[in-house]
C-alpha cells in the first residue's frame, strides 16, 4: 500500500515528536477503517440473519 510506504519513509527520519504524530495518524486512520469495516460487517450479518439458516 502507498500508506505503508509513506509511513516507512517517515520512520527513517523520526524524532520523538514525529513518533507521536505518526502514532496518532495511524490511530485515526485505523479508527476510520474500523468504523467502515464494522458497518459493513453489521450490514452483512443482518442480511445473513434475515436469510435462511445455513450454519453448517
């Protein structure tokens, strides 16, 4: 991914302050993805529940 490449590049010239910004940036990105993924999971689970029972 492009993001991981950018993060790796930024890691090559890090100071203590930059570490904090990188960590918070990654946290914000992962939280946004988590919310989108969670909504997608909830929708797929609900559609499965409304369908037939295929737990085998």
